[in-house]
């Protein structure tokens, strides 16, 4: 029940998409899409691969450390600044001042994003559904409520929408900090009894190395599903990006659902095998995607307005991209657990390369539409999933 509650809470902000689209208009929706994608890239990249590194070390029963350590803090801060500052500069120059300030603030939060992902991984691995619900479901619910309040106060704009997104992420970070403090107290208690020695600085350094190696595999689904908005934002109009952003709701929802179910998939794959568990995951994602596409195609003009009708025609393609993207999230987690970091890395690089080249190719065409803009995502995720499935099945057959 908690898993269902988390999924429902995570879907709440998407219910505001029609409201935002009508209030912002195509151009404003494009600006907000640029912020959302850039913010996701900053948060994910600065967190490196800490979540999967935790899974991998936990599988080996190695201490992963409850803190990043000095080197981890410096590394995540550096990544956040290197990626965030250029995106903020582009926003100031080409998109909008509120977007630029929001991304500038996110650029300095790299260590906070990374430590939060460590707590998410710990909760997923331990099967602590209460903590998973607080970390994954609480912030979206808060974002939903705050947006509604702003709407009724007639104050919901691109700028205030950005503030709400930042506030929701701050809530997630605060929840993670509280969880880490409580866990640290328990570790000190067990250490005093001699049951479980506390992680050392060496543990944190080794965790950082593994997080750096696993980062591409973990980041690829998020980067591939967000870098397109950055590319299209620079090479297409903000209005066209607004149409595309609405159609991509299907992709985002399915990837979010897969991420929420990551812990359950790992346990299922361990007991039943990769092929069977992947079939179950694909079936579930296809059902969700088909339902969303069928309903969305009919109601997009009604909910978002006639101006967003092109977004409805692209839903079947963006939903298919979400199915493959969600499966890639799950398979990447499984690969990390089995110590197949290099295989996941190769698949991630292929995924990212295909989507970047595909987006650049689409923008050079004579007719750019939301439907054609989504095709690179489908191709990229499909290639990555196929390569990982082959590797993981071979790994299962190896004695």
C-alpha cells in the first residue's frame, strides 16, 4: 500500500500540468520545461552514482558509509558547479531571469543531492517503505499543495513555479538529513556494543570511486530524457518545446514509476531471474502507458487547450519511450547489484550518444514536431535495454 501511495503522490505534480500549460502558454511552458530538465541534470549529475554504489557494496556486505566524506563533498560540489553554471548562464541569456536564478541556486547544492541519494538507496535496500514514502512521496505532495495555493491566490507564474520546485526539493533534502542523523545515532550505539563498526574515511573514499564508475549508468536515463529539452531549447522555439514538454509527461511518469519500484524489481530479479522480472516490468509499464496514451490523446485538447493539440498526437511515441526508459532504470540497478558496472556503463554511453545525435538530427530536418522530437528517446532506450538484457542473462547462465 505504501508503494501505491508513493506512486500516487509522485504523480500529483503532473496533475498540475494542464493548469500550468494554460497559465504559462506555450512559450512559458517551454521556459519551465527548460528549468525542469536543467535542474534534473544538475541534481542527478552532482549526485554521481552514489545510489547504485550503495547497492553494489551492500551486495558484497561492505560498509558503504553514512556520509560522503571530504572528497565526496568536494567532488559532488565541483560537478554541480561545472554543469550548473553554464546552464544557468544559458538561461539568463536566452530563456529567462527566474530560470537562471533557480539553476544558479541548484548549482551549489551538489553535496546535498548526493547525500539524499544515499539515504534513498539505504531505504530501498532495507525495504523500509516508510522512509521510501517520505523521501519519494512527500516532496511531490508538498509541491502539489503549494502550487494549488498559488493558483487560488492567482500567483502561479513561471517564477513562483520554480520557487515551489526548489522548496519541494529542499523538503526532500531535509527529510534525508533527518534520516541520516537518526541512522548515525543507531550506528554509534551498535559500535559501542561492538556489533557493527562505524564506516571509516577509507570506506567513503572507496564509495566515491565506485560512485564515479557507476555514475554514467545511473545518470543515462535521466540525462537522456532531459538533455533533449536543453538541445531543443537551444535549436527550436520555446513554444515548440512547450508542446513537446506536454507530450513527454508520459515518458516522465513511466520512468518515475520504475524508479519507485526499483527495490522490488531487484528482489524479484534475484529470485525469478532477469528475463522473467523484465517481462513483468515491461507488461506493467505497457499497461500504464497504454492507459495514459488512450486517455491523454482524447483529453489533451480539453485540458491543455487547443493550442496544445500537437502534444496529444505525440503521446504514443513518448509513452513507448517511457516504457523502455523505465526498464533501463531497473536493468541498470540490477547490473550494479551484480557487479556489472562496465556493462551498464557501455549501455549508458550508447543510450546518451543515440539520444544526443538523434536530437541534433531531428532539428536539422525540414519538419520538427513533438512526434519526431520523441523518436530519439525510443531508439536510445531500446538499444540500451537490449544490450543490458543480453549481458544479464549471460551472467545468470555463468556458473
